[in-house]
């Protein structure tokens, strides 16, 4: 299959799909860090959505949509940060480009979003500890003509992947990179989840 993995600089899912024999391409405005620039389309993904793909797996940016940023969306009780809200609305519009793309099989990954943005109803919620990583980090999936992911390695979590607030200072209980790199590191797909996505949604080479 010809598969677009959108907003993925790590190439975690792309590499797993390539192992299965699929023509998979990562796409991001940043250079890839997965070691395979020959499979990476460094550009705005929007024009690519007009092309024919057998499957689209997307990881759109969530900085201004995520419920984790709700405290910044409402810096004081009852007062909405309009600038941040508008950025969240733009984030939703970008999300909807994937959600409404003309492709038979679509999967979109994002964290829990703030209710103010009224995102489409998600299909499934997953956690890293369901796929062999001992952390909590609730993630939502929106799926079209694809099955829910089945846990592959259920283990007991030791704590959040990135605890909130001052909890980040204690790095013994979470798995993220140092604090200055949290945002980028949090966006990377866990290897166990990446493998499950490839195996369960693509299976083998079905050209």
C-alpha cells in the first residue's frame, strides 16, 4: 500500500510500515530524525492530501488543542486567552483536513483536547502501558475503516510519561527527555505503539 504518515519527523511508524513492505512516507516541515531521508517528504502536508493514498496516518500538532494546556487557555478563572484560543481553532482546522481527507483508511492521533474546541468524537483511547511502555499518557485515536488497536503488551505503569508542573523535576518516575525538550519528545510515538499501528492496520504488503 501507498501510505502517508503525516506530521511525523521521527519516522517511527514509517519505518515499521516499510519493514512490512509498504510504500510509506513520513511528512513534516522539519528534517526527519529517523535516519531515512529518502522516505521523508519535508514540506507542508496539505498539498499531499490531494494525492491518492491507500492509507493516511496523521499526528497533527496538539500544542494549543491539548487539555494539558487548559490552564494557559484560561489564565484566570473565567477569562479566555483569545490569542491562544484562536491558535487552538487553527489547530482544529488543520486536524479536520486529515479527518475529512478523501482516503478510504484514515487514522489520526492526538491527546485529550480541551472541550471548548468541540473536537469530533474519538474512536478509541490508548495508553503506552498497553504496548509495553511503563507510563501513562492518554492518547486518542480517530479511525475510519480501520480497527481499534489491540493492546500487545499490557504492563503496570510506574507513573505519567511527563508529570505536570513541578513533578517534572523528578525524572526517576517518567520517561521524557530533559525539561527543555519535553514538547518535542512528548510528540514522538512510542515504539510499541508504532509497531502495533503498522502490524494491525497494514499487516503485510497488500499492493
